[in-house]
C-alpha cells in the first residue's frame, strides 16, 4: 500500500508540472499575440473620461 502512495505522489508532481507549464504557456502566448497592445490607437482618446 505504501508503494501506491509513492506512485500517486509522483504522478501528482508530474501533473502539477504540466499544469504550471500550460498556464505559463497560455499567459505568455496571450501577451505575444495580437491581444496585447502596447500602444493604444489615438481614436480611443475620445472614450477616456479624463484627458491628459
């Protein structure tokens, strides 16, 4: 029964590693793609509540 516990703990470590890798991939790909805008278009200035 002890070996079953160690095997399940090892699988959990692998599973957590895969989850972390997929999460970091999802975050980094969202920042690289077209969804990340470093500079906003000047047409959007009219939508601001307070102008600089």
